[in-house]
C-alpha cells in the first residue's frame, strides 16, 4: 500500500516538475517554482525508495533505486545547465514513473492471512 502511495506522489511531483519547467522558460518567477518542485521530486523519490525497501522485494526495490539514480543525474545536469540532456532525462523519468504507477496499481493485492 505504501509503495502505491509513494509512486503516486512521485508521479505527481514529476508532472509538477514538467509544468514548472515550462514556467521557467516563460516567466521570471519560474526558476524559484522549478527549484521548489525539484525538492518535491527528491522527497517523493526518497519516500518511494523507503517504501520499496520495506517490501523487501527485489522487483520493487530496483526501480526505486533507478529513480534515485536518475534523480541524482538530473540534479547534476540541471545545476550544470546541460539542457540538452536535462530535458530528455526529465521526460524519461516521468514516463518511467507513469509506467511504474500503472504496474503498481494493476497488481493484485495479496490477501492478509486471518489468524
């Protein structure tokens, strides 16, 4: 359940990041909003990692570790102003998060054993 919530928040944060990227290009206050939404992405990606680790399932943990790695690279590219890689990686991150969102929500819930 926590993984579902975490991946949902992560996907929303990445969508917000894309919206603020557009504001960054079109308005003077866009840089501050893009920075704030970047912090939201970092927090939600780390939340996703913690939720994944609590499941102790490799097929859940590995995508979360990949999201953390992509986020670190994305931050470095953004700080270095390498837009030619920063923007496509952001699109990939949103796409992968959306794909994981669909996978996680499509999985059947395992019934809880009643004692």
